[in-house]
C-alpha cells in the first residue's frame, strides 16, 4: 500500500503520526509541504479524498486562514492562498489508496490503513 504523509517536522502531532505509521510497519513517502509547497491538483485531490472540501483543509488557528473562512472565500481564492502560504493547510495529512485524513487526533491515521 502506498502511504503519503504530508508532514511538518516541527509539529508534534505530525511527528506522532509518522511514529504511528512506523509502528504499523509502514514507511511512508514523507512530503514536507512547507518546503515543497502545494499544487492545485494535490490540494483538490486531498479536499475530495478527505471529504472536507478545501475549507476543511485549512488550519483554523492560522489568522490568514481564519480571515479567509470568515470572509466566505471561494475555492479558487482558498487554492491561491494555500499555494502561496503552505502553512495554511492543516497537518498532518495521510493519504493512501483508501482515502485521506487529517491526523488530528493522530489515531485517525489508522482509518485509511
């Protein structure tokens, strides 16, 4: 099974998700999205796979994300913002052939294994 972890190594929840995957005997493909950034196709796929839509992928604690949500920004605006500011997307996200989840709480990762 292919497993991708969209990861921020500075985030303890993201580190815990990586540890959980490894405890399950899985060595995921790790994407440090703050370094690589996001592209439209990946964000659209994750929005669909999680069932949360683009607004559901945003970190509500980030002031810029909150402002976009409060303003009722459309998907194009959310995509553009996330591409220019990768920090706006929640972490960690785990994607497999079974779907994708935001690993908060971290044991949600098990739902797609």
